[in-house]
C-alpha cells in the first residue's frame, strides 16, 4: 500500500522559522514512515514557497512525489469557507483505498483548517488517518516526532473499554445499583440511557402503580445532570393533587393582581423548573384546561402566569408518568391527543414486579440495605425465613398488586419488627398472611368497581358468588380481539371435553344473563 499525505503548506513553519524545523519536509524524513506522495495545498500568493519546499523534499526523499494543489482562501480563518473548499476537494478527489492509504497532515494550516480536517475524517468524507508532527526534542537533530491517529475508535481496545465502563456506570445509575437480570427491564434501561443522555425531548414513563416510575425519573435527572444536559433542579409534582382553581396557579404562578390580596404571589412550578427537569407524575390526572396550557408551555417555553399581561420564559425538560393507558384516555376524551403526541415521542413501559421475578432476590438485598440505613441497625433473615419469603415472592400465584411499593413496605415491616435484628420464619409467615388478606380485599373492591362501572345500579342485584366470575369475564372481553377469542380463553379447559365447540355462543349466552353483549364490552 502506498502512503499518501494531504496537508496545507505551512506559510510560517515551512519557512523554517522554528529551530529551522519544517514540518512538511520532516514528515518525509521518517525512515519507518515512507511517504510515496505528498499533496501540498497552497494559495497563489505562496507558490514560490511551495516550489521551494517541493525541491527540498525531492532532494531529501527522492522516492516522494510532491504534488502542488492550488487552493485559494479569501479568509483561512472563516470556518464556512474552509470547510466548503475542503469538502469539495474530498468529493472530487477519487480516493483509491484498495491501493493507497491516506493521511491528513494536521500540523500545518490554521486551527480552523485543523478542525475541518478532523470533521471530514471523522465523518469518513476523507477516508484518512491523522498525522501530527513535532520538532525534535532537546539536542536531537532528527526529523522530529510523528504520531498517527486513527479516528476509528473500535481499534483502540483500551478506549473502547473505558466507554463501555462509562455506559455501564450510567446504566447502574438508572437501575439504582441493583443487579437486575430481567431482560425486558434491562432493555428498557439501556434505551432510556441512550435517549436521556443525548436528547432533551419529553420522556413518558408508563407502568402500573408501584413499578418505580418516580425513582426512575429521579435517576434520569441525575444522569442528565452528569451528562450536562441540564443545570437546574428537579421539580416534581403529583398531578392528582392539582384540583380546581389552584391547579393553574401551582403550575404557572400567580400575580397579586389576580386576587388583589397581598402575599398571594406565586412563582409556579414551571418557573422553578427553568433550566432543569419537570416531573409530572400521574399526568393523566390534569384537567383538559391545564393540559392545553401545559402543552403550549412545553412547545414554546413561554406562558402567562395568572393575572399577568406579560409572558414568562422558562425552558425545561419534561418527564411524565402515568399508570393508566393514555391512548385509551385519549379515545375517551379525558386526555388531549396533542399533548399525548408531544409527550409520547419517547415512551417506556416499566414491567410489573410479577413479570420480573428473576429480580426478586436482588431487590430483596437492596431493600434490606435501605431499611438498615433508615433504622440505623443491621438486620438479616434466618436461612429458613429467607427461603420461605423468596419462594412466596417468586411464586406465580403471588400477584404483588402494589408492585415494588408492596414489596418494599413488606421488607421494612419485617426489619422494623425484627427482634435483635433477626427476621424469623414465624414473622415471614405472618407477613405473608397479611399481604394475602390485603390483596383479597383489594381484588374484591376492584371486582365490585368493575361490575358497577359496567352495569350501573344493576350491579347491586349480582350475588357475591357471581361477582368474581363476571368480573373475570369482563376483563377478558376487554382485552380480547373478538368474542370467539375471549371464549377460547375463558373455556380453554372445558372445551377439550366437548364434542362440538362454540365458545362464542357459550359466552354470548352467559353475557345475556346480565343484560350484556360483546359490543358493550369491546369498546
């Protein structure tokens, strides 16, 4: 392979004004780096110097072919002009990478030219490595120093390992230092790390209550702070607490003129979040008026405080969280589709704890450590107590309705009540029974609400015996694509014992008992 070097003529250095060292000449004097062709870029005013340098190189290195390329620059410090001229040069050059390997000489030329060379080689518009030369050190009379820099970082294992380590540190930050094994959760975290570290667009966190949306939002803010994406603070608000006339004042602020009362001024949460992150937890609980005003503030960075005739500017990034399906809420007219479109550019669904049972033990260790810090005492399980709790927690029949909120509360209760810091098997058995009792009550309440929402006043005539069954049928119908699909799911066992199967007809007749049909539930 022939070595081809492209570089600017050094209008000062190649005159030998620095210790008689001439970078273009010395570049061709390194015995371990033969230069087969050197292409010197020069303007018309320095043609004489360029020809003098060419003769000197030919006398010192006869095997080096020196080509003089005229490149006139009205202002060599004008970035747009220099980059445009070099880009045109690269586009018309005709690189032959099968026969030649290319280098760009960075030492000569203005700093603007050096930046342009770097951008063109990094983007592979110029398929070259960078050559950096320097004068001899000390009393050395040799050709000086030569460093070759390849911008293909994949060739630098040590650098790549540092980048990989940094990426793992960011990922660990988002996971709170927990060694998670869930493939679905880890994939979500990896994607969030890429988005949060490079984009300022809104992020929407979806997931059931207790899946960790609030803690993850705080960690995303910490990541953005470390990556210098934000400088301000994290402002967090539970939108379910914003009700009535005070909601707009809480978000956008209020001037004294709005109420006429002294001391009624408020800066507003959007003002406090300027330069930072605004976390809107349960964003779907906002009223439609508040949603419209919020959308305008997110898109423009401007809004009117209550009672003010002048706009206020506040630039902030948004993280929103919801435990309900915003698409369904939009279809029901309870969430503005334009706000959803704005928030939904990057949406991430956090899996429920029952879908991350492989992470139970790691989260147990994490919750124990957190409880110890809160209590200021060391706490641990006996072996049989730990085994029992893990079996219960991993059991597919354990619903964990409150997800990590239930899980963390359970561990803190056990740690608080542990005599002499030791959690015993009887304590775990009592805690398990308490959790099951709470979940049975919660399920009963959910079934009652579901049937009441579906049947209205007629729900009072449903026997408790039928209530559980009917609630399951309603849930299945709402999540199925057709009546037949719902019937196959509900009668998956009994249908195997029948000679003739018509699941849709069986389900239709069951629904008719309660005055229901498929069209009422499918919507």
